[in-house]
C-alpha cells in the first residue's frame, strides 16, 4: 500500500508529463539572448533550467511552490518536503503518514559507522558526510531496479524510495558525524520526535528552544532554485541516471565550496571579531565607524548583499524574529541586530552596491553558536541536511517528467574572439 506522499505523486505525475509535452511543442521558440558575459561569467542570469520546487524573486526572496518562505517559517521540514514534491502542504493525516514513513527507514547500517570511524580523526565533517552517503549507495533501490530492466515511467518511483531512505537517515548520520567530531558517543534516535527535534537531540543539545531553531533552520534552507552550485551539480549527476546517493553526495560536495556553503561561517567570524574588538556589543555609533573603516580598506561586509535579492532576505527576518524571542539579551544577537540597524544605510552610499540588505547568513551562524554549536567546520553539514530536501525533490520530479541528460555546448576562447564584435581600430 503506497504512502500518502506516493499516492499524491501518482495523481500529479501524469498532469506534469502532459504539461511538459505541451511545452515541448513550442520547442523552437526563443526565450533569451545569449551574452558573452553569461558564457564567461558562470551562466549567471541565463534561463537554462526548469525548477518547479522554488524560485528566488528580487523583491520577495525564496518562494517555495508559490508560497513566500516567510509564510512557511512555522512549518516542519517534513511539511516542506511534501510541499516541494507535490505543490501542496500536507493535511494532518498525510503529515503523520510521512513522519511515520521516515521514522521507519531511519536505522543506520552498522557498516556506515565502521567506515566513518576508520577515517582519520581530522577528516573534514563534509568529507565524512559525503563518504557516508556513498557508503549507503549499496542499498539503492533505483540502481537495482534499473539493472533489472525497469521501465522509464517507473524511474521516479524507485528514486522516491531512495530519497525517502536517504532523507530518513540523514539526521542520524549527520549527528553521528558531529558526535564523532567532538569525541562523544552517538546518541540514539527518538522516533516519537519530528525530524528536526530528533536531529537536535541526537546532536546532544537539549531543550525545546534548540529544537525549534533546528526546525526553522532545516525549513528555511530546504531549497533555493535549481541553478545554485549544489542543486545544479546534483541535477547534472542525476540527469545521467545516477541514483540519489551519487547525485545528492555530488551536490553536497559542491555545497562544501567556500563560495557556496561557508558564508554563515564567515559572517559569524565577522560578528565574533566585532565582539573581540570592542570587548562586547558596541554602540551603533561605534559600529558605524568600524564598518566605514572596513569599507575604506576595501573589505566587504559578510552577510550583506545577494546576487538576486534586492530586499532583506525573508529567511534573515525569520531568524531575527526567533532571536528577538529567545536571544534578546545575548551579546552576539545584539551585535547582529545593531549591524542590521547600521550597515544598510552605509552600503546605500556605496555606488557599486546593488543590495545593501542582510541575507540569511548574516544571522544563522550566530544563533547556532549561541546554542553551543561552535565547531565552525560542521555548519555546512547542517546546511546539507536541509538542502537535501530540495535536491531530492528536484531529482524525483525530474525523473517523473523524463528530463534528459544535461549536455550544454562548450565553446573555446578562440570561438568567442571570432564571434564578438571587434572595434575597427583593433588589428
């Protein structure tokens, strides 16, 4: 008997396949002009992917299945998974069914712990995370069914099986890596808890406040369109019909890059440097002078600005509301709060700054630090647990509609030089 999530997808998939065929009938229509700066600048801004799980709007921020993320900040990560996949929020019965399904799949095979324990003690947590996922690949339902001659129409169903298994196990794997990293024994799962709360207690941080923070963190970071490094990498690997374990591990490897997943660490370092410099939380006047001096020396303000957004990141706002409720009198939160009061007005005066507003990274690391998670190199693992919700959802949906293998055409620098308009005075 299929679960509520699979039953809902079985209703939706034929409709999505029909829609794809209708669009393919317009396959020769032109969508955009291609510019040299896009070819040489990481394809930024070039519409070259379809991603139905979420979009990022300059004036709204992250919008998940048509719903602004700020309106979803009180939702459980499990609800976000259901929403990402189906376009609908689950009712109580469907949510309970999904939570039970994830709980029933959460046991970690013993060989995974043996693999992780065999690694050198100073192995980076993200490398351990990737190794664990690749170790779990031996249990891929998709790979086994594909080797048995599974019809294309069923690819998404086996991928769903893999993704539910993978997502069910991620909190325990990630928490186990953290405990190993700090030299403490693993803590058992408590199946009666929701996904975020169980993850929180397996990390070893007790209390409902931290459980709420974990739910919020996992919800806010669950997806971010299809063109960021982790999503695009996962999609590319998955388009070759690699199973979910390979595809998600590849995406997480991209997330580990300093230009993608480490921004919250850099922002936290910045806040801690301010605290150290002033011996506590500075006044707004002191902070203003500090920021202006930093800018005059050619340094950026970590956590401020965004490639797409032109407003305060609503994920920042959601974390800020949490901080106002639980961390109002804490020094780090006060620094973050005063930065928000000072930095945008200063950045607005900078000619090159298009977005002077804070993004989610300006605050997330400081909240984690407040609750005792001070191992900076572990933060990306937390990010990865959340982002796997989106990576898996995109993979399942792409298998459902039959998205082809990624194979953009590359060109040489010589080709570009031959095709751009060269000024007549240049010989």
